[in-house]
C-alpha cells in the first residue's frame, strides 16, 4: 500500500512537471545545446572507438609492409651468386 502511494505521488509530480514552464525551459535548453554541439563538429564515443581500432589495424599493417620492403631491399642489394 505504501509503495502504491509513492508511485501515485511520483506520477502526479511527473504530470505537473511536464506541464510546467520548467519542462519548456529544459526542452529549449536541450535544443540549443544540441545545435551548439552540432556546429562543433564533435564525434560520438562509439565513432571515436571505431576509428581508433581502424588506426591500430592500419599501423600494424604498415609495420608489416615496412618489414617486407626492408627484406626486399636487402635482397636486392645482395649480389647474386652463380
């Protein structure tokens, strides 16, 4: 019974807050901040993490290719024996 009373009060408070000027202020502030962040050209954390993984794979591949080039250069500079 006590929990039901608390739930009822909570629902009534939500209804009052939804109709109050504070709700309009919050919506306007969120819209304003959203527009400001959109102009800042920010990326999401998920997008940042994905790009970090791509960069790590690219660096690893570059290191492999550098080793292959070094091996080919070493083989090319060694005189052939017949």
